[in-house]
C-alpha cells in the first residue's frame, strides 16, 4: 500500500483519541469554573466527584482510564464497573495506562501498557498481569513495539491475540492482528484488514470478535466484526452497534453475554463519562446502555474491558457401541 493510504488511516485514528481527550479536558474544565467575585473566575484542579451511586448490579468488568484534573499527562486509575447499571468503583490510582484487559482460563487478568498520547513514546508496550484488588501491574515481558488503541483476548485454545494500532513499520500505520506469547510478551504479526481500526477484542467458544470501524479518511460508526485469526481479515456483523459511542473495550460475561464499553460522542457535563452496553452477536446491535456513575472521580475516557475468563468444556466422547453376546449352539 502507498503512503497516501497510510496517512488516511493514521489521521482519523490520531484524531479519534486526541479529540476525545481534548473534549474531556474542555468539558471538565468548564465544570470546574466558578465565580469568586465580580469579574473574577477560578478553575479548580479537583476531579469531579459525582453524587452517591446506587448499589451495583453485576456482572462486573475491569477497565482503566485517566481523570483529567489540571495539566500534564495523567496516569490512569483502575476501576471495577457493574455492567448491570454502570456503577463503578475506583480500586487503584497512579498506574501506567493500559489497554486490552482480558482474563486467561485460570482467572489471571492480562493487559498491555499503552500511552494515552501519541508523540514519540520512549518505551515499548509491556505485557502485564494485573492485580484485581488494586490494579498493580507485574511485567511479563516486552512486546517489541508500542501498541495504542486496540484489544486483546485469549481464545478457546488458550492462544492470546492482539488487534491494535501500533508503531510497527511492518503494519504500515494501521490496526494489525498479532499473536502474543503469554509467557514472554513477544508478538508476531499475523495480518490486517485494510482500513480497519480495532477498538476491542473478545472470544467465545467458537469465534473471535472485534469492535471497531473502517476508516478511509472519514470516521464511520463502530460496529461488531468477526476476526479470522489466520489472516487478520474481519467481517462485519450487521451494520453497526447503533450507539453514539467511541468503543474501547469488549468482553464476554460467564453467561455468554457480550459487553462493550466506550465514551459517548456527545456534549454536556461529564461529556466523556463512560457507557457500557450489551451486544447481540447475531445482529451486531447494542442495547441496554448504562452510563457510568460512581462515588469516585469519573475518568475522561477508559480503555479495555475484562469481564470473565473463557471456559470451553470438551464434549464427552460418544459411548462405545454395546457388544452383543455371542451364542453358540
């Protein structure tokens, strides 16, 4: 592919993340502004703390995101979110930002570190395991490149897949599918589907799914896709989620329900308070959206969603045919 195609893909993707962050900063700064005296205003650097949240309704997922307060590049906070009604609890602060949250079959939470601003990152992404109590990360290994927006999941066979935007020159500035060595963090390029931007990845016992959009110079609405893990090709399910949402995570609950998480492309107070929704794997349509509520500061946006580890039981072998007795006369 030529450089023009790469530039068309890169521009919308960079705009996508940057725009969400800028709008979040602007909106929250506006909320903080207040009148002190005649003709005098001030801006607080204290994060917004919403009103008391109701009791959470499961199932529960894990994610992370920055709370914009003041200036500078923020660190991320680790959250547990009730997908039944959007109630979230902050479990950890001051953490490296991550994406691609996913459980393995033994209930260990994995993720990859990912910068929330583009620039020129000085360090490659790291594959990490995550402490469920506080979000603390333990490095498994270096992943060889920097990975930005994307998703990661274990499939039914225990293989770990990453579909993400990256600085890998072999990927030509687009989202690409990689296999990941869960013991070392090493990644191997599999392939891509021209113009596809992946934002989340999840697997059930038959299929690997992604959320994302086809970008050809113009942003189109996020949709659900199936992923060919042999080539990186994707196939759209239906014609879009039907949500005004920048998706940023995807995972199945233990009952087989597929959930997505993201930030709304709307305006108003707490403009980027995240939302969750369920996704129909047959039609690709999302429903039951829930807006994030919390007693803790609300993140400007979130990345990644892990709900449950995948357990695919092996069917029992068929019973051997009954042996008929042999009679002799």
